C-alpha cells in the first residue's frame, strides 16, 4: 500500500540532529535539539537518579502493570511540586494526576480528554510555540488559533496584544500557555501579568492548558510554579501537562504527568474517570521505571536535596553560557546588541539570528541551529564557545 505514498518530511528539530550526525566536521556543534548537556557535551544521568535506580534494582519485585493513572504516590509527588506541599488544592482533593509517557503524552491525553466534551473548541497557542504543540492538537482534531506572544523588536512579550486577544477568546476554547522558560523564545510572563491572565480566564470561561516542561530551569522549583499557584487559587477549571524529562534528565524514560484541577473534589473525580478512559484506549497505562526513579528521589530527604542541587547546577550552567555567548560576541566587535540573550530563561534562546545566518552557520561552520534562530544554550560548552562566537561574528560580518 505504500508504493503510491510520498514519504513524510523529517521532524524539523529531530531532522536537524540527523543532519548533524551525518556531518563529518570534527568541530561540529549541535545547538538544535532541546536536551540539557553538561560542559563535556553529554546528557548525564543525574546522580540522584543513579542512586534511586540502584535502590530500585534491589527492592523492585515486579514489572506488573501500573494502574491506568499510574502509581498514586507518583501523582501525589507531582502535585507537591506543582502546587507546593501545603496547597489548598491538594488538601481539598481538587486535583487529580495521571502519570503519562512524558509531557507529550500529557498534552495528548489532555487534548483528547477536552475534545470529548468540547468538540467545537479551538486551541489557542502562542506565536511562536513549540512546533509539536500544533501537531499534537491538530492530531487530536482541533482547529488551531494563534495568540500574539513574542515581540521580535523589543525581545519581550507583546503583552497588550496578548491580553486583548485573550479577552476575546470564547468560553469553552482552550488556551495553551507555557508556565516558564517559554520554548522557543525564553521569554516569560511575570507576576502581575499572570494575575491578569488568570482574571481573564476566570471572567471569560476559557480553559487554561498549562504546559510545564521546565520547572526548575528558570529560577527555582518554587519560583517557577508561581503561575500554577495563581490558577489554582482562582478556583477554576484548568489542566497541567508537566514533564520530568528536563529537570530529572529522564528524557527516554518518558516520565510526565497530566493534572486536572476543578473547583471541587466531586468534579475532579468525574474528570479523572473520563481521563482514565482516554488513557485506556491510547497507551493503557504508563511506563513505570522513570516514575519510580523520580518518586524515589522525591520521597527521600537526602536525595531530594541532591536533586535540588543538581537542577541548580544545570540552571546555572545554562546561565553562565548565555553570558559567555553575549560577552564573546561583544569581545569580537559584533555591533548588534545580543544582551537580551542573558535575560532569557530556560534552555532556549531566540537568538535573533536570521534564517540566512542559520543556514550559513550550518553550511560553512557545521553549527546546527533550528530555523527561526532558536539556540539550545545547553549545547554550548567551554570547548566550543569560542568557535561558535567566532563563527557568528564572521557570519554577521559576511
Ligand atoms: N512542552 C514543551 C514546551 C517542550 O519543550 C517539551 C520537550 N521538548 C515538551 C512539552 C515535552 O516533553 P517530553 O519530552 O517530556 O515529552
């Protein structure tokens, strides 16, 4: 049956990695795919996870199926991170969490669940957003609408336009928002701006769908969840897709969570019952290992402390590379102002490099950057930073 069918294009980001792998230049640099790398250029297993895994090997007694929503202790651990241990949402059982295969699995579970009860709802996404957002919601049958977000001139958020658009989103539609470390721009809403968004969501009755893939990569586990706490305090319906891929380094263990919050424990129980049906016909029940490893860390005070330190280490390394990149370009006489890269948060930087420059860097220097200019700052190391700064400076003068 495939004879007449044209091959699908490679995924824009993962396809870049394929091209990178084929490149024979020993000095090649991959600033494309969004995984953390340490200064040696590797994506390490966190020490806290290594210790947890050793414990698991010694104590695990079965590989039997997990329940459809996963291990309840995992859900409880996720909720403490999302809302804070003494949150009212937790005390009043207004939240239900399902362990999902990564943040992607959480997004798709949420998309399918909401579609069932709001079949005509559109999903609103930021301009720009992580490319897979559109893919996931389109696959779930949604029409996609865009809200203004990144301002390429000010390198900030188009706040007024964003607010105006959100004011006009019809009740029942879904609005997808990045909680922190916006991918791809690295530019987030702050403090009172979130208050305003929550106020509009409550007044207009659209459903906030929060994507929380980078908790801990902005400022800290606690500070990064500020927006989630504000939505929780509003007493409205919303959902959260969260992921331990980045902050626990559990990328290939597919360890994420889908959390539903409603105004009451009763409504949450109903929502959970339907979410379970959604999961059952999709992947049936989640993979266990990553969740067990994360839970082992979360449940042990010493391992938890170690994890907090390791997350801080990843965050600080990325911040240090931002500074080195900006200062390195200044030192090479680049006149264009790149100082905003220091202010951006999380793993990504919307570098401001044009598609022509991005292409030039790939062809001439074997430096791989996603079209649109998104740089994975964690791909920079003390070994390649000078090469990258030299190359960008040359490209801008060329
Ligand atoms: N949301 C955003 C914004 C992301 O950047 C990512 C990962 N690139 C995800 C969700 C999905 O993460 P996971 O790998 O856990 O599926």
